[in-house]
C-alpha cells in the first residue's frame, strides 16, 4: 500500500480495497519499523491518527467522503496542532502545545485526512540540511550518509521513504523544493498569499509559504486543493478563488515557451547536474515545448538580499520566545535580564542565534539604510527580472540545487557555503512566485531536482508541466532501498 | 532672567472599539487579569494580526476633526524591545507613514486668548499589557511580578503635538480640547482614571525672546488633568533652577511621581533602546481612497468649534455662553435638549449655566450625573415660558426636582400648588381683600404725588403675592392694583 500515490490511495479507499484504519495502521507500522534510521518524525500520534482514520471510515460509510477522506499524511512540526506538540525542532518549544490548529492543519482535518504526526525540520526552518534540529539530524533515505535537505527535511525523507504518502512543508528560501530535490520527491512552493500562514510558526513572514510535498505532481495538486484559499485570519493571504488544480493536469504542452536562465547554469553547477537538467528539458521539447535562453541578471544578489531580509524579520518574529509566558525558561534566573539572556541563549540553537544576530544588526540604527532598505530595493529588482522574463516565456526551468544531497556534516562549519545551497531557490521567495521541484535524474544514487517556476498564481500551469513530465519519465517512481 | 517654557505633548487616546486593534478580544475595562487576552494578544507562535477596521475609521474621524491631512497610505511598523508585558517582543505601531498627518487645534486657555496648536501627526498602535509589581509573592514571600495582558492590543491613537505650547495652563487647555474632540466624535470615552487618555510631555525652557529651543526632557506617566499641570510646572521649575545654578538640562526621560510631586530620571537602561523599526510584514499597508474619506466626512458629528459658532449665529447666544455650552459633548447635549424642550435658547442657557451649573459645582457633580435631567429642566423652563409659574416658583420647583421630590416639574407644581393664578376675578378678590385690610396705606398712597407712587405700589404687590402664596401673576397684580388704587 505504501508504494501507492495519494491519488491511488484515494481511489483504493473509494473502491473499498482497504479502510483508512488499515491504511493508517500500515503507515504507523512503517514509521515504527523504519524511522529510527531516518529520524524524520519528531512526534508520532498513533492514537489520534487511528481515531481520525476511524472517523474517516465512518464518514465514508455514511456516504459523505470527500476526495482525500481517510488518506494519511504528516505535518511539518512548524504547523500548530491543537493538543499535539509543536516544537519547531527547537529546545525553546520542546514542550509547547498550541491551543489551536494552523489553518492548513484544520483544512486537512476538514478534508478528512489523517495526520500521522509531526515531521523533523531545521530549527525554526533555518537551514538547508536538517542538521539544525534539537531532535537530531534527519538522514536521506537514498543514502543515510547524506542530508535530506532542509528545512522541511523530515517531511521530504518521510515521503521518500514511504512513511507517509504526503506531507506539508514550508518554504522561505527553498525549504520545500531543496529537500524535495535531495530526496527525489515532488514539492510545490505556492505563490505568496495562496496558502494561509495562520498557525504556521513564523520565520520570515514576507517570504514564508506553506505547500505540499508528495511523490507526484498530481498528489501535490490534490493536496493544494485542500490547502489553498483566502483566510480572514491572515491579512497577507489573497482573496482569490481556488481552481481545481487537478483539472488542468492533462493539458498538452505544445507551444509552451520555456526559458532557461543563463545565470542558473554557471560554474557552480557541475557538468553532471547540468546534463541531468538538460536531459529533462529535452523531454519537454519532445512534449512540444519550445526552449530559449533568458537572463535573470540580478540572480547573484538574491543571496545577500535574502540573508538580510529573512534574518531581519526573524530577529523580530523570534523575540516572543523570551521565557516569560511559554516555552523554555532557564533555571533560577537572577533577574529579568538574566532570564532573557539565558532562556534565549540556552533555548535557541547556533544557527538560529546567528540569524537573530545578523537580523538585529541589519535593522540597527545607522545600518538600516545600508542593509535592510538596500535589500528591499534589490528584492524589487529581482521581482522585476522575473516579470520581464515572464513576458517572454511561460515557464522558467533550471536545477533546484547546485549539487545533489551532500554528506552529513560536510557544510556544518561553513554557514556561507551552506547559504550558497539556496542560490536557485531564494529569488523565487523574494519575488513571491510559485515554484516546484520534480525528480529529474540521479547522480551516484542521489536524486536530482528540476525546478520549474511560473508567474504569480500560475500553480495550475506548473502542475500541468510537472505532471506531463512525470507521465513521460519515471524518476518520481523510484524508491530508496532503505525503505524496503 | 525671564524664562519661557516650550512644551510638546504626546497624548495616547484609547479608542472606543468593541475589540482589540489586531484581535477579536474585548477591551472592556476592569476584568479579571488575563481573561481578555486571546492567543493573538498572548503572542503565541504562528498567530497573525488582522487590523480592526473601526480603529482606522476612528483615526480618520479624528484627522478630519482637526483638519489634518489623512495618510492615504499608512504603514504599521514593529517597534522592537523586550519587556515582560510586551508579549511579542515588539509593539505594532506606525512610524514613517502615520494615518493622520499635520493638523491644527484652536484652544482658549483664558477668555479671549486664542492659541493655535499644531498637531505633528497622529498614529495608530497597540497598547502593551500591565506589569503588577506589588501584588504577588512567591512561596518564600519574595516579591514577584504579575503580568496582566488584558490591555495588550488595545487600540491607541497617539496624538503628537508640535512644541507650540508655552505653559502648563495651555497644555491643560490643549488636552481638554483633544478630550472634547475625541468624546464629541465618540471615538474614545476619554476616561483618564481608567487610562483612556494618557499623556507624555516634552518640556524645555529658554530665555524669553530666544528662537532656539533648549534641551528637552520627556516627562512620562502623567495621567490626570490635575497631575499634568503639576508635573509640567514642576519640570519647568526644575529646569530653570538647574540652569540658573549653572547646570545643563540633560536630554532624558523622566517619570512623574504624583505622590512626591517630582520627576526623576528613568534608569538609563530603560531608555537605551534601539527600537529597530521596520514595516510589519504581517500587515498590508492601509490604503484609503477619497470615497472612503468622504463617506466618513459625511457622517461626522458637529464638533465643538462649529457648535459654538452655530449657538452664536442661530441661537443668538453670546460668544462666552456659546463657548461654555459647547465645551464638552455632555454639556452641549444637555443644553440642546433643554432648549428643544422649552424652545427658548437664552432662557435655557441661563438655567443651564446658572441654577444647574451652580448646583452641580456645589456638589462636585459632572453634568452626566446631574440629578435633574435635561427633560425635567426643559419642561420646567417651558412652564416659566408659558406663565404657568413665575421665576420664584421655578426655583422652588428646581430645588424639589434636585431633591427627587417629583418626577416632573408639573407634578411638583401641582403638589405644591405653585401654579400661577391668572384668573382676573380671583386676583381681583385678593387685591380687594388686601386693600380693605390696609386702609391706612391706601390713604397714604392716594395722597402721595405721582412720582412717589411707583415705589409705594410695591408694598401692595408684596401683600397680594403673600396672600396668594406666590401664585398670582405679578404683572396682573400690578395692573389690577393700579386700576383699583386709581
């Protein structure tokens, strides 16, 4: 059952091939048996999952089942879940239980989906390797020596290892697409404002966006149908109707104009990666698309711009974790200042502290203009680059990452090298665009991801292209042997 | 040397919305600690603010009320600092682009002296919670600080003046004018005791005639009309003394201690903050259009300044009377009800400013708490107007209404038999009786020369009024006496 996609599982449930309780037991059993080698879950909720599965089976028996009723899934541990730990992979929130569900969580609950538990991640979504977790690093199911990517590394690993057919992720600078690429699955980062951020612990509010992670584009479409939509509780979510994302999946791609930004194929990209991507692009040509080179001239500015804006917002967003009302509090504080300093010093990991310091510095009096304001100006230039490009082409394609998954520990001492991992993904968040990563090859047994970008709210177009590609290729069907 | 004070005020006005500025929690005053703080007010992870539109509307009303530019695009920013009663570690406020731009307010600190005070801007922000330092101890009896977040997220409009104020008295007049405008507009209850209006003052002094400003100190924590005047005067004196003794004023924040009547510097740590303002990414810029502004403008109530002018132009009141009667919304409402009930503005004004104001003053009551309602007073004045009672009886009726001896003026008039007698026959009978029982005086009157008689008739009037227990119509008594005495 675990090799089936969400679409296949939904059909099996509808056809009565198995019940949601059976399905849920099966996935819980796999988590129990296999996750010790991946560490992809922080919290598993068997009792709640089985209760939800039982309710889903009853709903189905009463004839009220919806498209995904009874299908199991997992949530990145950044989405608040009423009554279940939400840790953000931080010591700071290791004991935190929210009294509310994130809108995304309640959307999936309403859809009748079953939550298996909460997946591991980089602490507060800060990282590209999932090594920054208070609960330990996650291992890549394709190669246990490799990182799964981050920050949604737990979700990516769980889906790749068939511990869950789908999972939620969040993407601030590539945190859905990069781990999806490293783990050989499909991950969609929707347009900023498409999915509610309510109840999703904030890292960088103007960049954060939740999205689906699953094995196929079709599954991502099914999940996005439930996730997306205006939320009156999130002022930055958009009042725009949600199409049925599965509807356009089978559109032919003839006449589709695809742009390859020359900046995405520079010297930091290995020949093997470049070859894998170009082979995938060829598939699109075979499907009737035309290919042209384009330019996104400000690409290299995305990294410095992102690493000002995101830490600046984070430094403010994370101020609430002060040991006063909830979360970690240091032992025996001597006074208020000591309480703050030690609670935050002991409660946050190194990378989180680094970004808080960078962000605090960037917003400081006398530096604001030189850093934050300038970064915002660059952000507008980057947006303009994309708008110009989408006048010429329908979709932009390139590698999701410069390399396949790297070894655990190989980048941990060099934050700047780690930041370079996000070179192709960051600009998309700065521009608020949707992007998807699809499996597009393997190098030495480690997956390669193809990134596809579209204009604002063109998720349907992305999913259509990705689905057609997956109909023509089988990279997305490969399963890592560690999960057998 | 003669010194001049230069004062600018920052007034925080709590807006009278139903709920908080970014959450649905109630803002009612006086609830049990932390019973009116939801997940948003507590700053739990993942929560997001949603702007309360009625706070925006109220801010725009204020802007229109002080003829200010309205910020068609205003932006909420985060002011970052750590404090236990600040749950998110930042206050959401407006900085670079406030909702209300420059405006102007006219005040009259003393009769006939009009001063224009410019408003620099006014912006929307959320209030913090409250730290309760005195109430709690731990198991070992050591002091603990309690935190009440009921107030966190309460919508505030911070109104910042230019340094146009020159004395504590002018400051009071300015604050009263702001108080009057916000209560007229119904955007705040203006209740200073409950913290609905709080004031910080920037005070500096300079030799009279000097253009340049002196170094200013900010005096915080002054929360009643009484303390504002004291605190400002105290700070002015402190600075003058300091300079005259050869010292220099330090730019600093000082707290006013109302018990000791002194200001003292806050610890430098408390103010050594770099607030790292930046636009709040959780809230979109507030963009308003002309149609919205015009809609609000069309719903604006009459403000004190316009009301005063109308009282002069249409009701024929003196400038002074019009000013007094329009100064506060409750006063103006009371007066207008009395006037509508009795249909005579001048008589209504005399009663409200005379008998009523005197009595309220004597008992230290606000007009909102007057034992005599505007309807009761209006009906009473109407009875004077239609000659049902005379002026003397009216004062008796007023006293009885004040004492709660009857529900309406008419009830009291009936109960006390104060109705003026206007029946000629009945008055004539009393007149005859008085003349018959005072033959000597009648003789003297008739023997007196014409020019002396006027005064002498007063004796008979008094006797008739006495005999009629004050109910006879004085004009008719006069008339009849003149006829009968020949």
